[in-house]
C-alpha cells in the first residue's frame, strides 16, 4: 500500500496519507505542505497524524467552497471517519496509540503503519461511498 510505503520511507503519517491521496488523484500537491505540521499528533502527541491527514483530504474534497463542486458534507464525513477509527483503535490520540514506543524507533514506525494503512483504506471507502450514493 502506497501510504504505508511513503510512511516507512521517511514521510510523516499525515504526509503519507496526503501523498497517497495525491497519487490517487484525490487532491493536488498543494496539500502536502498543509499536512506537514499534523504529524506526531500535531507535534504535541494529540490527534493521530494519519487521522489528521485523512481529515485534510476530506475537507479538501467536501468542505465549504471546495473546488470540485461537491456538497459541503465534510463534518458528517469526518465524524464517520473518526467513528470508524475508534472502532478499530483504542483512541485517536497519538500519545495513547504509540504509548510504550520510543518516538524515533523503527518499532513505533511499524506499529503506526497499521494506523496509516487503516486510515487510507477508510478514507478511500468513505469517498467511494459518497460517490456511489451521490
């Protein structure tokens, strides 16, 4: 999976979600710089960067005044996305999700790659559902 490859090759979790989304044609390169500060729980260990990166893409596609003419349903989609994440993982907080791992360790990176993979798959499914149900 491309998002995990990006993550394991040195990109942050939030950047990896956006990079894979760019590759899939969901957004353009301009969002990559937007995603950068959201890694590591927004630098403070708060919201998981993979979740943040996914919400950036959702906002880009379905937020107010989006360039695609999509209805502004970003809040509803964000809630659905986060609810799905919480069913799979114990929290959305990076500190909680990565507890017990040294932040710079390979072990943490491998552990977090599960969340990157889940988030990108969840994001793709959510978008497919919106397109399908119009």
